[in-house]
């Protein structure tokens, strides 16, 4: 790992020993990917009863428009980001519906609709600039099930914690010591790698490297969802999480492989919540292991050389055997005041095999801050600033420099025009303003240096506009 990763690891470990009091836990499992800013609307009740069962319903809609001008590029390859002026957009709408079948047994269903056109057909970057882009398959709206799962809570002795009515959470009083089991269709990120400052691209940072660790190749279909089972053990200010999720039939594919004992994504996470004074913080360590038929970069490089196959996706020709892919990372965050907080993530994967489900990165570091607008009399407005660095393993880098093309990246144009490797560095800043109650409008700026890890291309400056509403 780089020196930056070691420093972040050391600082985060130090933070775990300050204070021992737990802070208020979030709705649902404690790590739902859905971030909420909205208050109740008096004219629109979201919780009630149906056939004697407690039920709730929430919804969201988000439109994101992104643009960039021509950028410097001495050459382009098969999977290069277009260097010409471009526009991208996504639109999504989601309903979050739930019912309580028994005092500690809930079911939830989230129908979703998405349309949109990503930059360059979603190639040419490691840290893609819109977290909604992976779900967008064209201008025509696509309807599908995002989530359909059961949540069972087993309360133990401990303090009472109120989980308020929210998306995928019916009002519930639980114990601070409890076990929660989630089974069905959901996102791995709904359970793992929570962050109050960098999680949901609909109302926070947009870049994929701020949704989670960019080098975390979590099990998912092409839209970012999967099916599986997850368990969480809450013990005061500690949380232990583990899950097994279905892997796709093919890398980054839409269809999942239901042979859960042959192909899968496992993860385990340990989290410690703390307070320094009255200011909450937390540190978590996450490790994963995937098993699937994947190409090894060394084999793909050998194929390129032996068959003079430069400029091709040679990984498709050596995907013959089951491989294990592993990684580990640390996430820390701390509120500095009631309005200002900081966070940092660092992750490394083994880097021997191709990407299974997420994006092209083998190590990643990101740091940032979030600030609410109380000091300028806009308490519902927010500002976020982040920086990240993404890198490739020597195995993936050699494959690309030899002339291979990967799933999302590959700038090979000629024997003298392959990638000139440098880490991909991205800065991101956003401002969200509350327009009317439960509706926000925001602007976002991202600067990408060395797109797809190639110093011969870029930088790219991307401006974004976002409007989001929820109830």
C-alpha cells in the first residue's frame, strides 16, 4: 500500500480509541445506501396501516446532466473516453414500499425506472463521474426491481433505539444490542461501507469513488444490485457484518449466477462507532473475497504477446478457470462540528484478476469533507469537497501497456501508443441548495487527471447539474 494509505490507516485506528459512547444509529440495517434529507409533508402521509399491517411508502426522483468540452488527447483507443465535447444525463425514479408482517419482521420492495446516456458508452475512466450511470441503458426508460428483501431483527438486552420512518424503514424501536438478517434482492452497499458524507450520488458526491471504495469489487449485476443474505450484529457501539451475494454469470453482466456455492461475493466488516465529546465518528474495516470464472491478467498478457492480439479484449480468451479475488480497506469519518465532517477511505485488491462487477481499480484512496449551510443561514444547503487517487496493479498495468483492452479501459492505438501509466486523480466539489421543501438543486464540478490511468490524455473538466426530490 502507498504511504497515504498507511497514514490514513494509522489516523483512523487512533480515532477508534477516543470516546466510547455510541451515537444514534441510522434507519434500517444501519448502512442503507439511501440517504435522506427530506422532512414529512403534512399533506402526504407516508406511514399507516393496510389490512392491519404497518406499512410505509417513500419515493425519489433524480435528474443529473453532465458536460465537458474538448480535452487534450494525442491518441485514442477502443475504450478511450471521447476527447470531443460531450453531454451525458441520467434520470431515475424509485418507490420504497414496506410492510411489517410481525413485530420484528419487515418486507420491502423498490420498483425503479431509469433512463440515460453515459459518457462514451461508459468507458474510458476508472472513477466514473455519475453513480447513476451504471443503471442507464439508453434514452428509453427501463423499469425493473431494484430491491425486494426481508429484514428480520432479533433484539437482545440493551438500550432502546428508535428507528424513524424513512425509505425502507418502518418506524421501529430496537435494542442497541441486536442481530439483523437481510435476505433477498438488494445492493451490497446497502449493508456495507456506510458513510454519512459520501454514499448516495443522488444527493451527495456523484463520482463512483465516493459511493464506496473504488477498488472494492463488490458482487452485483450491471445495475449494482444482487441477491443474497447478510447478517449484522450490533453490540452497543460495535457492529459486525457479513454476507454472501450472488455474482454475475459474466463479468459486469446483467444476469446473476444462482450457483451460490460455486460463484459468489463474500464480505465481512467490523465497525466501531464513537463520539469525541458530542461529535460522532466511526471507523470500519472491510474485506471481501470473490469466486468466479475470471481471466488472470498474466494469462491475458501472454495471450496478447503470443497471438499478436494488441487492441483486443484478450481477457475474453483466457477466462477458463475459477479464480479468487480479494481485497481489504478502511473507512473513517469524524464530525468536527455540528455542521462540518471529514471522511477518508483506502482500499487495495490483489490485482491479479479482471474486474468482476464494479470498475477498473486495484487500489484507491479518497478523502473529503461535508459542510451544511447553517453559518450562512441556509441550514438545508450542503457543500462537499473531495479528492481521490486510483491506481492499477502491476499485472493489470502490464496487460494494458502490452496492448490489451479491458472492460472499461484500454487506450491502445499502436505499438508506440499504449497507456503512459499514472494514477488517476479526481477532485470533486458540489453545492446543493434546497429549492422548496423536499426538493434540492445542485451543481457539481469534477476534474479528472490521467483518465483511465493514462498521462497522455486529459485533464477533463466536467460540470454537472442535479435536481432531486423525495418524500
